[in-house]
């Protein structure tokens, strides 16, 4: 058996042991409660599809804690109410308007393949959709060549795009929804959060806490 597949099966068994199995005759497992009560996460995360950046793993969350949408480069497009297919916008609408999440975290990261594709599009092996998706990021007005700087700029751009959705803008104005911009450094495992007060990214937590 393929080693990776075997590892996944072992993980699945561990998941069932931890979250599904319950005492004989008593349906008290976490998954049973989630099935009966439904989901009610207070936090939504827009993260990258990168295999190294799993929000639930990084934040050590339980099933039901996070409502997550992942796409290439964790981008949020502007509000475009037309007949096209808008997967990320639909997820935002569901999370904000139907689940009434209180926090929206946009989670960027270092070594982002999407940002690299934007800078080196001629090297892509296949490019039916990637360049068009990454064009959401303006790297022509004030161009940069550094992937990390571009990824952090993209977080600010996604934040601005969030506010083009009237139901997000209204909730932010009424303090019913808080938007956070986080940047995950893969090599160190550290998260920095953008401070709107200081206009810079700062450590999310003090290691001494």
C-alpha cells in the first residue's frame, strides 16, 4: 500500500477514535453533537490551498470551530453580482450572512505559489485560469519582485475587496464582524497580524505568553 495513503487511513482511524466513538449506548461524540445541532462557528478563515497551510492544524481547532474557504493565494475578489460562478464570494455570503460569523481571518503565507505565478507567469506549465485569478492583485502600479511583500499587499487588497460587499461593510461598521489579516511564515511557523493602527505586520502573540 502506498505510504501516503496508509498514513491517511491511520489518520482517519485516529479521527474516528477521537471524535466519533462514544460510550456504549450513549451518543455523546463531538461529531454526533455537530450532526444534531448543526454548525455554528464564530470564525471564518480564507486561506490558501497550499498543502503546508492548514488553518485548523495551525490553530489546533476542533471540528466545527472554523468555517474555511481555501483558494489559490487566499484571495478575496471584489463584489461582482453577475451570472458568473463566484465560489469564494458564495462562501463569504454563507459564512457572514447565514452562519453570522463574528471574525473573518484572511490568512496569507510565505513562499506562496500563486504570488510566484504572478511574478513568473511565463514559467507556468498550464495557465487557463491562474493568471486571470491572480490579476486580482495589482502589481503594475507599484511593482515588486518579492513574493512575501506581494503576499502581504494581497492581504490588504483582499481586505479592501471585502468592504465592497454591502453585507460585510455594514457588519464591520456596526462592529458585528471583525476582519483580521494574518501572515504565516512557513519556515518558523510564526503568524504576524496586520495592525491598522501602526500600518505594519506585528507578531500575533508573545512567545512568553
